[in-house]
């Protein structure tokens, strides 16, 4: 039994995440977002669609006193995220809610300084037989319009919303966001290698239009595990072998 759990446990420097009951496993996107999001002015943080709870845990590690809430619609993922976050050194600052964010936003009494989300992004195509995975990867359960509407309702006027999406979906998301009066203030274009096209967009949105800061992050050089210095600097507080 222990060996099975070991296979489904992801070890970070200051916490560990079990993911055997979560439809979506820990990947580069979530870690990138958790390390990149600007926590400097955040005392109230919400992780939308927390999955395993990894981004919420990263938010707690990166802040001294912030209160972090996480919301998750999938029952199995919610239970596992709750267990994961209770085992971190920051459990007293972390809370998980089993609810759709659309409903959570209607009932929320808090306004958050920072909202983060690694959201569903497939807006078309065929469904596989992996029902749980489809619910997470497709925007059926959380259309981007619903996500933006919920964010706008809960975001403090001076707060930030940070999100990661594939390149094309990210461009569409930026356009859609403007209709909800959310404007991109910072974009980091993520390339797997310098010779590869942009694959992901890390985006920070705010309630008021400001000049957009744009930069790039290249993850690795040509050889396997030859990480760039920028990627190492961003993730070294989390990955064991950085």
C-alpha cells in the first residue's frame, strides 16, 4: 500500500502532494503559475479549481501571513486537496471549499487581493472515455465567461488575477476578459526551448487598464534537464532537484 502511495506522491522542498484520486496530475503549468503569480500585496488569496491543492500550497509557502482559500468542484479532488493542505506547514492559513466557483462567487463575502487559476482550456474537439479528465480539460464545467464573471465579482478593485493558458486560448481569453472589465497588465510568453514557439501564456489581469508588461520565459536548453537560469530561479524554492 505504501509503495502505491509513493508512486502517486509528488515531493516538493517544503511539502508533498498526493494525487492518486485527482483527475489532473501535477504538471509544469500549475507550478509555473504558483511560482510566477505576484503575491507581494496579497493578504487574501483564492485558488480557483485547486485540483491537488498544489498552487494553494505554493501560495502559502510564498507568503508570511496571507489567508488562502481554494475551491474545487470535483469531489475526489476536493477530498485529496483538503488532506494535502492539512499536511502542509501552513494548514492554519489554508481552507478548501467543495463548490463550483460560480456558486462560490455568489456567496463570497470576501474580496480577494489575488486570484489564481490553472483553468480548463479545451473549448472544442471530441471527448475521451476518461470522464473526470474531460471535466477538467474541457470548459464544460467552467466556461471562461463564467470564470471571468466570478473573478470580477470577487476581485478587490486593486487586486490581481493570474492565470495560465495555452497560447491560442490565452489570446482569446485576453479579448474576452475586456468585456468583463479585466485588463492584462503582465504577460510572460513561455517557450519550452528557445527554438520552439510560444506554448503557454502566463497572464496577470487587473480591474483597470494599464500598459502591458511583456516578457518571455524559456524553460530549457537543448539537452534533457538542462534548465535555463531563469526557470531555475523561478522554481528553485519548490522543486527538489533545482
